[in-house]
C-alpha cells in the first residue's frame, strides 16, 4: 500500500511542479478543463488553488526570470565586462545617431512635400489671375 501512496504522491508532486513551472495561467487552464470535463476535478483544483494561495500569489516565476536584462549582469570576467559595456555604449550611440538621421530625413521629406504643395498652389493662383486679367 505504501508503494501506491508514494506513486500517487509522486504523480501529484510531478504534475504540481509541471503546472508551477508554467505559472498561474496553467493552473487556471487546468481548472477550467477540469470544470468542462469532470466538474468535481475543476472544483477540487479551485479549492486547492485557493487553499495553497496559488490563486492570489505573485506572477509566475518564469516571467520573473526574464525581468532583469542579461546585458547588465556581470560575467565575472572584467575584460569581457568592459568590452561588453563599451560595445553596448557604442550601439546605443549608433542607434541614437540613426534615429536622428531618420528624423532629419523625415523633416527633409516633409519640407520638400510642403514646398511642392506651396509651388503648386502658387502656380494655380498665377493661372487664376492670368485668366481673370
């Protein structure tokens, strides 16, 4: 009988760990599927989620893993960290320069379009005056 109980516990522990790895959404999906297929299972999952405070806990751990950018963590190698910091600074400067270039390009395009519009308007006004006079 101990083997059956330990097998059931290990199955439950494995499924609990699997759902925990996938976060709160997986628990909610399992609960909804439980309600759809066998409503007592859904009810049991809901009760377990409330009792274990999974329903009201912080966001899932998988999202917390990616919250801090890897670019700013130290690798332990000071030469590489210095190189990485210099490269990131260069890339940021290059990005800012490119964005400034794009802004100047947009302004030049807008100016040329506006100048073309004003020239066309002036030509129309000249034709109207010459037709009147």
